[in-house]
C-alpha cells in the first residue's frame, strides 16, 4: 500500500532515493583565479549535464561532497514540481494531465539516471560514511532506470504513464453494464455464487491483456538502464536496496518465508475444508489447491471477506462487526480519517496540518476519472502531506486510513533530515509503520477506547478475532512474496513474454496454493490486473512489512507494560511508546535499517517469531481442526 514514483501508497513526487528532487543553478568553479589586474573574479561555467549539475566534478572527496550537495538541492525543488503534476493526473485523469505527467516523469527519470551514473564515478573515492551512504542511495533509489541515451527516458515515461492510466480507468461488462474495479471488488467480497465470482474474477482480467506488450518493453528499457548502472538486471537493482548484497537479501526473504509457511499451510488447509463444505467437490475439492475467486478478494491476497464462510462452528463467535459499528455510529469518510489522526495524536505526535484536510482526496469525485488506489503523498518534502483514497465506510477502509496516515506521519517525522535521507529505513519500514498502528486499531481494546464498542469481549472471542486477522495478515504473506518473485524472473530473462501468464499462474500455485477458476485465455496477462505491476511498484516491501509490524507490536506492547495476549494490546494513548516510535521515524534513511529497527524494538534482525507469538492460540486451534485432513497441495 508506498514510496517512490507513483507507488501504491506512499508517494513523494519521484523515484529518487529519498523521494523528491529539485532544480538549481550550476555551481561556479571556485578554483578559478582572480583576474591578473586584481579585479573581480570571472569564470567560465563548467560544462553541465541535463540535470543542470556540473559534468566534471573531480573524483575527489571534495568533488563527491559537492556533487551530493548539488544533487540534493536539485531534488528538493524539482521534486515538488513533479509531485504536483503527478497529483493532478492521479486526481483528474485526462489526456492533458497524462501528457504532463509523462513529460515530468521522463525528466525525473533522466535526472535519476544521471544522478546514479555520476554517483557511480565516486565508487572508489574514500569519502566519509554519510556521503558514501548518499552516493549509494542515488545509485539504488531508481525503480525503473532508463539507459543513458537520447529518448529512452521519454519512451519509458510514456509507457509507464499509459500503463498506470489503463489500469486506473479499466472497466468490464458485468450483467449488461460496465463496472469499475471498485464496484467489482465490492460485489466479489459479498458474493457466494461461484458462477458470479468466476465472472468477476475473469472479467477484471480482461482489462490487462492490452498491457502485455507495453510491459515487456518496460522490462527491456529498464534492464538496459540497470546494466548501465552495473547491475545484472532490474531485479538485482531492487534487491540491492536493503543494506545487504542482493543475493543475501533473496536468501533472507526465503528464510522469513520458511518461518511462516507452516502456519500459512495450516490456514490454507482449514479454509479449503470450509469452502468444500459450502460449495461441494464440484466447485472446491477437499484436497489440492483452492479456487482463487472463492476467497473474496480480486487477487486472493486477503481472505477476510469470506469470514462468514469459514467462521468457527465451535469455540465462540464474534459479537460485533466493525463495518456495522461504524455505520451505527454515523461515521463518514472524513470522520474515519479524523479517527485515524486521533490515534497518532494520542501517541504525542502533532495533528495533521490544515492543508491536509483542504487538499486530500478522501472520497471518489463524481465528475472525473481518478486513481482510487489508496496512497499517501508528500508533495513538498515538508508539510504538504495528503492522502488519496476513495474511502468507503467499512472495516477495511478503517484499517487503510490508519495505515495511510502512517506514511504521512513518517514523511513529516524525517522532513528535517538531509534530502537523500528523507525516506523509510527501507521500503518495508514505510509500509510497516501504518500496519503496526493498524494492529492496535483493529483490536476490541481500541474500539472500546474510542467508543465504538461499549464493552470489550472476553477470551471466548479470541479465536474468531485471530482468525479474521489471519485471513488478512497470514493469507497475504505468500502473495507478498510471489509478485516480485515473478518479476525477478521476468527481469532476469528466465521468464520470457510468451511465458508471463503461465509463470504467474505457476507462482500462484507454488506460493499460495491457488488456481484460477478456469483455463486462462492464450492472450491473458493476469499480472497486469494487479496495480503494482503496471504501476511498477516493488512488492517485497509488503512482505517485509507483514513481518516488521508484528516485531513493532511485540516491542511496543512490552514497552507499554502490557501483560495480556499480544493480539489484544493497543498502545493508543501511550506517549512513552510514541516518543520512542517517533525517534525511529525521525531517523528516516540516515542509518542502515537494522539501526532504525534497534531504536524502536531493541532488535537488529528480521524476526518472524513475533508473527508466531501473535497468532499462537489460533495456530494451535487450527492444528486441532485439521486433524485427519489431507493438507498441502502439489505444485505440478
């Protein structure tokens, strides 16, 4: 659901490492002597690149330091200009706003490529650690690097803008009328008719085949640019942004997945059995993979919408529905956002600025096409922070509001860092901040604290609560991993364009244990039906965030002195936790992520054991429920 270019949730104008960029005049060469007659100094400006920066910084400590300072200054002003162009396109999709964004994105890509290439010239210069970190971030911060040749950045920008807008304006015919993704998702969430869910699942995927050739061209251009920067391909570039070698990072995600995979398989087994009980063998067999469209989500990445189908038949029932609580209390979208703000304020953080309320898009406008995918924006790297949502009054968007505001509070916390450090410790951190707050926001403890629940349910409701959480949090983990695993194969050339869809379907089966509801057409491009693929947003950040948020939760609850079950802990109103939390946020990307992790949690590694701690009672319950069942699935 964040950061760089037009990401899923956190957006700061450009895909520069820290977010946004700038424009300044070239710096004069201070080494030129005074005129022979003793008069005022004159100079001939040094050659400049298209960035407006000098082309001839000496490969010395002083040259590297000056280059970094000039680049940061340029990022600051250009970034704000680009962000405002991008905001206008996202909140008003027209030919003209698309044209403007395509132009500014091309300029941004050219800047990034030139910054990265210039930064690479100082690889062997013994600069101080701060300058070295900034140089490395400039090399690693570009999501889609265009090659350093005329026209490449412009072509890449035109294609990426077209892909994003094709997705955002996509509609398909359903029961005799065109519907949007938003409408389809709401119907799919509630439908228990397998013929209808199949039609919705397949219908949305009719918008993406037209993207395939464009996407293949994006891969070609970006890989050429990545090789210019010294990386094997774009996937290797992405994997290098985590303060460890690219191969080590891939192994680290494998290790984390191995920690949580048994729990996912336990959940998968239970859910499959309940779907079989409802629909029968002809729709969902009691063995093998699950039919993807039956899970209540367009991408089967979260399964909470089918809680009514899989709710425990014993062990207690949930006494409340968050969506109903919100509607009964007359919540509207603005009140939901105000409530989310109140959580952060309760931790001792400042309220959102008035401009947030004046400039955010909180509901979908009726008079124009917009990008409804929820996102958080920092338009000026200072105080002009906003969200862009098409908010509905329901439990999902209640959580999303708390999540998105986490990006905004992170953005504001690190605004005093140098420009290149104005970002999350890594992109997983940026996602995890709001997710951590969301863990508290969904607890009955918090709902009672803010008056939505009159009384807090007892332990008899722990299993229903944890099952609801697992249907979203645990079910997401393999999807969070597979999106980039698919892209890594595409970028490396292991997966060719004619294999795009087959590889995607194979990864669904391998990681999620899911299959489409029927054979896919020969022209299918199902990856394009997920925003982050045509939107070119790296996705492993969300997998990491689903690990980090539980580490944050465990640490925060320990700091708060909480002694009850971890899943019932709310840190709402705890300013001591808020102070330590904000100290981590203020670090931005100034230090390697393990140091930021340590500042808040006291830990320096990724640790999925916090996930196990949180869900331990549910895992034990699922194990009992699954006795005698044939769990697992074949990947063939």
